[in-house]
């Protein structure tokens, strides 16, 4: 936090914090392209117009302003899906997967990639994510971890919020059961 702000900066910051701040002012604050408190508060503001939020995410930055935009409930689902199509394992993508406005198809795409990263875990936690995609992902990751003999990694899949539910969904699948049985049989010999 900058303790040496001018009066104008303090006034502007207080204005963009206000949920009743006019959308035009919030748009102008974001157009400046700065990664400062004024832009952060503008990006978080529920009155910020979707068009202004889209412009920030189109820049492709991984800064705090972009993260706040990805968290904003006014952020259009199409731009959240676009962020996830980039395939980056960054904070902005993580926040996009957590947004309830994120389209189910985009969340499913993240899981179908088969990565065991924070982006995938956040996508699996989003209530909008289709159960079929969650099952596919958990089976795919479990198979990979079994192949690597990584039992610790498998237990980690059940330790995140909602993980046990995912594992139970996947355990009902004959594919997973077959993979586990094959692995256990190969260990006995």
C-alpha cells in the first residue's frame, strides 16, 4: 500500500470502491492499464461493465487486476472460456475456473487435458463442472499415478475440498476398478 498518495489518488480510490460508482468511471480506471489499487478496486466492483472486464483479460496479463477481473461475477462466460483455452497454469486461469459464471464446457475442457495441476483441481471443484468430466479426469489422473506407483499422489486427490466425492464417483467406474486391480495383481507377482 502506498502511504504517500495524493488527495486526488485517495479520492479516486474511494470512488471506485463504491459499488454505486458509475460504470463509465470504472471503465476509465481500467483503461489506464495500471496494476494499482485504483484498477484493482475497479476490477472488483460489481458495477463494472462486462465490456471493460473483457478488455483487461484480452491483454493476457497475469497480474492482480486480471485476477480480480476473472473473479468478478460480471465477467462474461465467453472471455472466461477464452482464458482457459490458453492452457496456462497461472493465477488468472485459476480464478477463471472458480468463477460461477464459467461455462461448463470450458471447465470440462480443462479436465479433459488430463493435467494434475491447480487449474484442473479448481475446475473440478466448480459446481458448474459436469460430473462426467470430473469422473473422466479422476480416472485419467489415477491411472497415471498408478502407472508411476504414486500412492501419495492418489491420496492427495482425495484431500482437496470435494475430492472424496470425485473419487467415489470415479470408483463406480469399471475402468478405474480394472486399473486398480491390474496394478494390485502386478504387485503380487
